[in-house]
């Protein structure tokens, strides 16, 4: 992220609207559609690996059941993570975060959302992987669990952290002070912000990446607010809109 674009197209769980969320197929499609960044969710396997999946269980997005953290990578890799969405994606596997790092060009930002709490083992594993794969500077780590972000930032001070939240704040930019540590970005629910909130945050040097915006009218509203990026299930649709500006 050496040169910052005006507005990042951020593919939510990949191109989630058109491919099974959080799979390599969804990330490839987002990249084909010209996304600038990928948002994904991570949990920890029984053997301490970072697995890309939204829920703490396999039930909703695979053909298996049970908690992600009760299974090893070898067991998790048995799950079909594509058929539930469409038979044409049969055989898609749950990716390791490392596999997404390997797939994604270095100029595409990755927004890793920490899901679940595993006694801080997940944060340790994430910092180690970011360092090993040279992904410290083009990853933004976000979470609704702000204590997890604080812990991560103390472990790896160069890490970029993004405050994810779904609340009505009197002053959104003030949320960045609540950690007592430098915050890179705000990730608010689009329904909770207005143009003044965004202006104030940008003036403070924060990026603002609202979620999850799928229809064109709302995309245009966010663009008019001056946001730094839009998290969307349809990166191709957003790029189409931006091309017509
Ligand atoms: O990061 C934005 C958004 O992904 C947060 O909510 O539930 O889709 O992970 P969720
Ligand atoms: Ca997410």
C-alpha cells in the first residue's frame, strides 16, 4: 500500500455475492473483478493453524458439522466448502490464511477479521504468519473484539489495526482514542455513519471502510460521504459504478 487509491474496492469474504464466501474461488473472482483489497474471517484449528471461515462451526458453509477448533487442518480439509452455494463450486476447500496470502498479489490489501477468542493463540499465530510471509504492511487486522486488536498491536507494533463496530457513536473518530494505541482505520456499519463522521475521521488521518454495501444507491451514498473504501459482496458492481463516475 505505498500509493493509496482514493477509494478501495474491498471484496467481502471474496466476491461473496457470486461465489462461496471465504474460499479461494471467491477470492480469485474478486481479484478478476479488479478488487483493491480482500476482506476475510479467521478462526483457529485444533492444531493451531489459521483457517479462513466466518462462523465458529462448519455447519452453515460446508457439508460437515462441528466446531472449527475441534478439528485439525487435515480434518477440516475434508469439508466441501463450495457445494452449499452452487454445485459448480463442489470441492472448494476451506483455505488456510497462508494460502490466501500466497494467492493475493502484494499490491492487494488483505483485511483479516479476527473471529472468536482462543486464549490469544490466534493473535500469536497471526503475527508470526504476517512476519513470515512479509505481509505486515499490506494487511489490516480488524475485529469487533477491540481487546484482541490491542493485544495484537502490542505483539506487533507495526501492524495496522482497524476498529470494527456496529454502534451509533456520537463521534466516530473519537473511538480511535479508546484503545490508547494507534488505529489505522474505522470499519463502521454503513447504516451508522454520515458525511460529517467520515470527514472528521479522514481529517484525523483515519481511513473509513464501511460494511457491507451491495446496492448501487448505497454505494453512491458512501462515495459521496468520501469514504476510503467500501466493503462489498459485489466488487465487480462497485468497479462498474466507479468506472461511470
Ligand atoms: O468486516 C466487515 C464485516 O465483514 C463484518 O461483519 O459478520 O460480515 O464478518 P461480518
Ligand atoms: Ca468479516
